[in-house]
C-alpha cells in the first residue's frame, strides 16, 4: 500500500505543477526501478486539446544525447570505463 500511496502522491504533484504553470502544456514522467519493481508511466495536460496519455509515443528530440553523455562522463569519472584518451 505504501507504493500505491507514493505513486498517487507523485502523480498529484505532477498534475499540480502542470496546472500551475500556464507555459507548461503537458508533462510525461516515467519512474522505473527494477530493484523496487516499479514501472510508473504518468502524463498530464493537453496538446492541441488532446489529453496527454502516458501510453502514447513521446518525441524526445535530442535529449537522449545529453543523458548518454552524462552517463559516459559519470562512468569515466568512477573508473568503470575508459574513453581511451
């Protein structure tokens, strides 16, 4: 029951943030943890009068490059990989 309460709390905070900011039309949030057996897809807001749907495909543009670079830098810093320099 604690996990469900946590999920509902996070979902309410997501909705509150979207509703409170007129410049934010919608938001999608995925929380995943294999350790805790969590996979929560959440979405709130509108795009062209269509409600956000957590199951719809979402275009992330080039943000994946930023996350990949950050992961590589972190693993290099921890000595877990080498960039061969």
